[in-house]
C-alpha cells in the first residue's frame, strides 16, 4: 500500500467517525438503538443511564427550553419582536403547520425521551434486580416512569384536545410503553386522551410508591416522592378532577399556614421569590432542570432554545430579544399592584419596552428551568377546593393569600363570589408564573379562548390552531396515525 493511499484511507476513516459523531448530536434518535447486552451489567452503567433520562427531558427542544417557551407564547402576555420562524413566530401567531420546526422538534424530542425511558424500564425489568437489587431497581424504574409521565403530559398540552372536551374521549397520542431499539415499530394508532392520562397517573402513582422520601444528593434535580405527588396535582387539575387534586395535595400540604410540606422533602415557599431564580436549590423548587457551562454536549439548552435568549433584555446588551412583555397584557392588570415585589422581576428598557427577568444568565444560558414550584402546588389545591365545593373555601383563601402576600403584603384577597374567586386564582397563577410556561396550558385546560395579542389573532376552543397539528414526520412514518 503506497503512502498516498494510506493517507486517503486515514482521512476517509476520520470523516466517517467525525460524521457519525456529528450525526449523533444532530439526530439523537439514533441513540435509542445502541443498547447492548451489557448496558445494564454494572451499577455505574445503570446510574449513568438513569441520569441520561433527565438529560433527554432537559434538552433545549423539550422541557429545557422550547416547551416552556411555547407555553408562554400561546398566551397573551408576550409580543413578538423579530418575526423569526426559527424562534417560533408561528407559534406566537397561532399559525403552525405540520412541517413547522416547532411542531417537529417538540414531537421528536418528546417521543425520544419517552422511548429512552421505555428502553431503560425494559432493561431494568430484565436485568436490574440481579445488578442493584429489587429496591434500587424499583426506584430507578420510578424515576423513568415519572419522566415518561411528564413527557406524555407535556405533549398532550399542545397536540391533543383538553380533557374537559368530551371527558377525555378525543384522540390523544400514540401510547408507546415498550422500548424501540430497531426499525419496524412505527405504526401505532392514537389512544384516547383519557387513556393517556390514565397511564400518566399510573406512572406517577408507581413513582410515588417507589421513589425515596428524600435524596442524598439533590432534592431539586432528581425526583423524590413529593415530586410525584406535586405533579399529580397538576395532572388532575388539567383533567378537572378536583377531588383528586385535593386528595393528593393533602398528603403534603398542611391545613393552615405556614404551608410547609408535612412529610418527605420539606418543601415550602421562600420569603423572596427572586431568590428562587438565583439560588436554584431552595425548598420552593420541587423539581427543576439544571443547566451548566460544562463542555458536555447538551448540558445547556443552547442559543435559540434558552429562556433568557427569548425573553430577557439588558441595558448593557444592545439589540432586540425575541419577545417583550405585552403592555396591554398582565402588566396592565390593576389587580397586580405596582408595589408587588414580583414586578421587580421585570426589566424596563429605555425605549419603554419591558422584559421578564427571571432567566438572565448570558450564553451559554445556564438558568435552571423550573418544572414545578411549591407555590403551584398551593394554588392547585386552592383552585380545586373552590371548584369542587363551589364555595369561597376558607383554606383556599389562606392558600391564595399566602402566595399573594409573599410578594404583596398590602393586599388581602377577599372575593365576593365563587366566580370572583376563580378569576382571582387564575389571575394569581398568571402573575406568579409569568414566563414559566403555564399560561398556555391554563387557558386550554379550561377551554378558554386564547386571547389576541399584537397582530396575533385569538383562538377559540373550536377553531383550527387551538391545538397543534401532528408532526409531518410522524404522519409519514406511522401509517396508523391521524392528524388533528
């Protein structure tokens, strides 16, 4: 073999290896096919695989960025500044198509995360007990099932009709519960919305039973028993099953103030809400997705996925961010007083535009992404008590005022009617979770019209665009799939 041929062969081999590495980063679906016979052979391998499930959930195209972004944009409190399709101007304008990047990437990363959970569960079921013992195997499977439940729940919020529309009898999503490690398993019809929610609850029930009460490392970035219970309050609220919300919340929320968790991790609200977005491991953060500046790929959401790159602007960084706050949205609501400390989490630019300042880390965007906070659990319980009893419930009053007075000590919420109380609860959620992705799901779970903002039209529950179309990739690969 001459020297020239050796050099060419070496270069070609390098290109193959380099290309494969790059393809793996750009198209992580291939990573679901690498499970081998020895993937579950040691405790370290099992631990690393469990951690990778959290990594998949926190991908910038999913809960680490875009899912939260879309929850904000589908509400009425943000104004598009760039008309950039890459950064979801079509989501904001309520005009997404099957082939839209937002639709395809959210669907793909959501189902990639689900499949990774399924592959992990299958492997642990087959081999886990012999390697780490039965209790640890159950705990690992509980983590995977919680992540799978959260992934399915998140996809349901945009790709399926709300549960209240027909009590869950409308088409949901393909319900995949076994791992796909080779081609030939694409075809699967849609289960109903109710069937998806039933599975989500089953997963979270299993997680509650088998997760640790507390973790030895982090009680914020890794699931524990209260994580499962807290998420169940959100899921049942989305289903309109208010008695079940109360049952779940009562496991950890005391009847009277201070509303600190009565068992498991001692979750509680912090005196200063701003601290939750600076010191990410406070007891208020029931579950958050950590980001870092690590050189490890995908340990942060990246540009055009991160919350800060979408919603924050500083005086020292010229230019225009993607979305400012709508001056006629929640900012203009007279129920949100100027003295409310939550207004300190808004940045006022010299040109008069305002931006949310909960997520402020510069590139590489290391703000942790909140999945669920303790204040949400309290407001979930308050809303459920009012809606289930159709009364001005005394504990619900204590709960909503605990959240309000944390930031606005001068106000006591005292609604004169049940209707006024439910309005006050929705308003409180809108203020408390501004920028955290809950506004869109709050509107759709109650079958409320998504209000107009700027040039974007309103969308009523019966209108095209109220929920998203199915990804064109899924429709082309899955012969049994139907569109919305």
